[in-house]
C-alpha cells in the first residue's frame, strides 16, 4: 500500500508541475462558470442545482481526456515504463496509484464547483438531498471518466492519441442512450442502462439508488482491470 501511495504522490506532483493541468483547470472553471452565470445569474433563475451539474458533467467530457492522457503515455514515451515494470512495484499498484492521483484531481474539480450552490443559496434555500446527491453523481461520473482516460493512456505512447481514444470512448458512453432511441424496442432499454448520463438521473432527483452507484463502481473497476491487462501485455512483449 505504501508503494501505491508513493506512486499517487508522484503523479500528483506531476499534475501540479504540468502547465497542461493548470490550463485544463482554467478551461474547466472558465467554461462551467460562464454557463452558470448565463443560465442562473442574469437574471436569477429557479434555485435548482441540477442544470449546473448537467453543465459541469458535459465539461468533464471535454476536460478529462486532457487530464488523463499523460498518465501512462508519458511513461511509455520516455521508456520509464520498463523501469516501473521491472521494479518491485506490481502493475496493480502502478495503475491504482495513478488512478488515485486522478481521483484526487477529480475531487478538487468537484470541490471547486461547490462555489455554485453557495452563490445560489444567497437567492433562496436549496433542496439538500438533491444538492448532495447531485454532487455525488457528478463525482461518480467524473471518476468513471478518469478510469476510462487511464485505460486510454495505457494504449499509446502518444498523449494526443490517448486523449482522442479517451474522448471517443467517453462520447460513446455519453451518446449510447441516444443511439438506443434511434433503434427502439428492447435494444433501446438495454443500451440505456450503459449510459453514464442517464444513470445519474435518479441521484440528481434526490433518490439514492445503490444500483446506480454499483454501476459506476463496476465500470471504474472494469477499466482499471483493462488498464492492468494492457500493461501486462506490454510486459510480456
């Protein structure tokens, strides 16, 4: 466990030494803040956090590939992956450590968005269950996207390629329900269960459904395992 935390700490240092991370953070809060001000502040709109959460999760779709594309790609490009793979640290510890660093960054993004309900509370009371479960849904969606981004980063030594792969996979999960709508029938219902957007709907209504939480946790574990398998395959080449 100490080795996992050591890798997590190293990755966090890389995040905060990287100008790309600061640019991504600035872009995230600039875009989300702009939509918040347009949709709520001018003039003050209905006191409802859900439109804000919907906007923020959409910005995640654009920003998380940028934040995750270097997680493994840098190691592959500089050849330091060979040092990692031959060190006493296991591949699972490497992947989990890097994911924990990404998850910490995700927590910072969600924590920064608490400014929005704070501003809204000046205009009237907020529904507390809806507020906190909506933020939980925001965190779970972002955490799932981080796992997808980590997997994409383990596939290529080129950051841009990793970012494009991550965006393509995330876009598929984002639009899969719409694809189901075009097909109809039972396929529509089946595809809808894999939508990372629609599965957050109940949480944003203030309804705590553990099936939805399990869906996100399962998806995170699947992509972490896929990342481990991708590195295992590189080790034996």
